[in-house]
C-alpha cells in the first residue's frame, strides 16, 4: 500500500483546533472532577454514615455504568427531563466530570484515610476546627500520597475525552473521523492519532511519576 | 410528559441479546488477556534487551492511547496491513485483548517483582530450574497478590466493551442506540440501557471491593 499523509498536511489547522478542544475538555473535566472528588471524598470520610451511603451509591453507580452510556444519556435523555437544551461540548464536559468525579472521590477517600488518626487529633488539640484540620493538616499530606493515582486519572481524562466523539463533541477523535471519512485515508489518520494521543498521555504519566518520587517524602508522617 | 415504557418490553429480547453479547465479550476478552498478559509480563522481564524494549513499547502504546481509537485502528488498519477481513466481533475482540492484556501485563509484572528475591534464590538453591522456581514458587504467591488489581481491570473491561458499538458489534449499547433511532423513544430506551448496565455492573463493583478487602496485601 502507499502511504499518503497529505490529508494531515492540508487539514492540520482543523485538526490542531480539535486537539485544542481535546485539551480543553480534558482540563475542564479534570478540574470539575477534582472538585467533585474532594467534596465527595471528604464527605464520605468525615460526613457520617448516611452521607457515606448516599455518596457511595453515586460512586459505585459511576463505576458500574460505562462512560459511553453516561455521555449518551446526558446529551440525549437528560435535556428531556430537565426541559433544557445542552450543546454537545457542555454535555460532554458534564458527563466526563460526573464520571471522573467518582474515581477522584475514591482516590481522595483513600488518601484521606491513609493519614493516621493522630494527625487529626493533634490538630484538634491545637485548637483547629475540623474543617481547618482537614484543609491545613490532612489534605496536604493526602494530596502528595494521591499523586500517583491523580496522575493516572489525568491520562484517563485525556483518553476518555475521545469517547465524547460519540455525541459529536468536536474534539480530536471526532474531527479526525470527519477528515478520514472525507479523504478515505483511514490508515494514516488513525495511526497519526495513535501517536498524538501517546505523546499527550505517556509523558504526562512519566512526568507525574517523576514528580512523585521527588516529593513523596513530604507526604509521610 | 408521557412515557412509553412499553417500548422496552416490546424489544426486551433484543436488549437481552445485547446484554448477553456484552457479557460474552467481557468473559472472552479476559480469558484471552490473562495468558497474553502473562506472556507480555515475561517478555518484559526477559534477559534480552530487544525483547524487553519491544514488549514495553507494545504495553505503553496500548496503555497511553484511547481504547475507542484502538478499536477504530484495528478495524481500519489491520485489513490493510495484514490483508485480512475479519468479522466485526473478532475485530472488537482483538482491540479489547490488546488493551486489556497490556494492563494485565503490568499487574502481573508488579506481582512477580513484589515476591522477594529470597524466594527465587531458595528455589534455585533447592535445585529447581528457573522455570520451576517461577511456576512453583513465585507465580502461586504472586497470583494472590494480583487478584485485586485483576478484579478492578475486570470491571473496567465490562464497561469498556460498550465501545465496540462504534464498529457495529451488536452489544447492549449498540442495540439500545439502534432501538432509539428506530422508535424515537429516547428517554425511556436510554434509561433502560443505563439501568441494565447498572444492574450488571453494580454487583461487580461491590464484589471488587470485597476482593480488595479479602486479598489485601499486609506485609
């Protein structure tokens, strides 16, 4: 077969814009997912039995339902109940964040519970409130310990953003499908795409590993 | 707003058939990915550098790219390079197995490396060959340790099988999306799909938690 990369060269602006969208929705879903994760993780750890059970139901449900289903449901079904209309990118970011948030929550909870109970008691004994103790004493140590899991969740956010192509979010996967469909150069485009995603995810994963090795001592108490 | 839940019952047999294929895909992929992952793990621990590098490259490539893209890639690229036309199901299976065996190989490798060096040395000192020491001493101990990680991979595999719908393999998500376009009953069909995945996946997630508690490594 002959390899022809001309579609990549002529459509590079279109594709690099799509790469921008991939980075954008990954970053936003990571940010929202992290906020959900810290809230849910902290409330499950310190919020008592009832909250733990309720939020645990959310977390386990997201662990059980495929992201594709969450995306499709959020985009097509949710607006019918809520009586609103969502554009694809917003629906994509919501679904990705809600899904990722559950995994973040598990990571945060594991991090928080790994910090020994004496740390909390010492903080309370020094006159801090519980919130203050969590914010100033527990969370900083837990964050360092969570770093390896957070790193792999970052790469998951990028990889999962490709699934948003099924609801036509104009990200890299979707736009490449369009170019491939127009030019019939599936082999070149999908191979190039493999390389691009690899270059995004692999250095990120290794970088976080390195960072962790340098700061791991800060998380030990 | 009026609901048309009857549509679900009218198409119940198709939903069930889709769910069966989802389960079949999960089981088949895992059955193939366990030995494939073990072989990859051995190759990564090989004495020869070239083999190590090749195996590492394979594993890292499939761990660092989206599964949905891998499935498309196998679907479009394999027929061109290898000049074979496979049915959709086989294509999906190849994509899933490449992905899951990469994750499994990391799990197995971590398990093998976690067994202390002394176990190896003791096996060799007793006159075992390297292969014997691996099969009789190291692997049985590693097997218990990797169980929680394998269980986690199992559940994410169960969820990931939904991605084969993009190459028209008729699993639960493909069937549901198709019924949606045929009947225009969007909310009910999509909710039924999510509910079916939930009913299958939720007990599995709970089971994984139990496996994690039961087989936790305490050293």
